[in-house]
């Protein structure tokens, strides 16, 4: 067995002591690490409780938001329905108003047409005749029917059936003049008539000539007539022969 010197023994002791110190340090470090781990685990446990509470709060918020969303959707649907009903109601009211305005305008136009048409008939055929206009709304578009009414007999007939078509000329001119006067914007200038009474019997020509003069005076318009009728030509204020 080799002899171990005292110096070598001291070196071995130093190494042993040094190794022991390292073990103690490592043990201390391990204890510190374990302590830190325990502290972290405790914190995690505490955080776990907080997280659960947060999850519960989030679930509550989500549920509340869902309920609010459903309520808002329901309120929106309700308001939309009310708006639709209001729009329909307003539309129906607007239609009624427009219909009434249309009926009023139609009545005024009818009244004016009947007045002038009756004047034309009175000039030509006497005071027993009136022009009547009747409306029919049985179809999608209203229709107007023109009649000549005899107050003496109480009979109304179509202008086409009266006086060989002469009444058609008389009524047609009266209606055209009324529509011209009612045009908006107004159309100024003279009224030009081409053979206006070619179907009217000679016995009614003098009266119709006076009717044209009255029209020109009442509406402050110049009446230019192209005609082969000598009586109408001779009774014009100015005559141009071609």
C-alpha cells in the first residue's frame, strides 16, 4: 500500500470540504427553487380562482349582450313593421288625396268643357241643347263620354248621331279651344282652324260664325279660319283670298 503524505491528506480534506459546500449550496438552491415553485403554484391557484370568476363574468356579459342583441333585433323588426305600416298608410292617404285632387281637376275640366260646348250648341242649335260629359272608371283608365242633351225631350245622344256629323265639328272645336286654354304653360298666339264647319248645315253657319267671334273676344285671341264657306269669309274682319 502506497504511503499517503500529510500534504495529500490535507488536499483530500479540502476537496471533500469543497464538495460538501457545493452540495450544501445546491441543496439551498433546490430549496429556494422548491419554495419559488410552491409560491408560483399558490399564485396559479389564486389566479385560477380569479380566472374562473372572469370566465363567469364573461359568460354573464356574453349572455347579456346576446339578450340585448335579441331585444334590439326585435325592436328593429317592430320599428320596421311600424314604418312599413306608416308608409303604407301614408301611401294610401296620398293616393286618396291625389284621387280627390284628380277628381276635383277632372270636375273643373268637365265643367269648363260642358260650358263652352253648351255655348257652341246654343249658338248653333238653340237654347234647348246642352253638352254633357260623363266619366266611367270601370276600367284601369278612366274614359269620358260626350253627349248632346236635349232639355226639351230629355234625350241624350252621341254627337255623331246628331245633324249628320255637324255637331261633331261644333263640339270638337269647343273642346279643342278649352284644352288649348287649359294648357300649362299657356300657349299664346292665334287659333288656326282649317275648314272648321265643313259638316255643319248652312242654316247653322251664321250662328257658328258669331260663336267664333265670341271665342276670340272672350279669350283675347285672333281666330284665323281657312274656309271655302263664303258666309264665314265675308264676316271675318280681314279676308285674304287665294
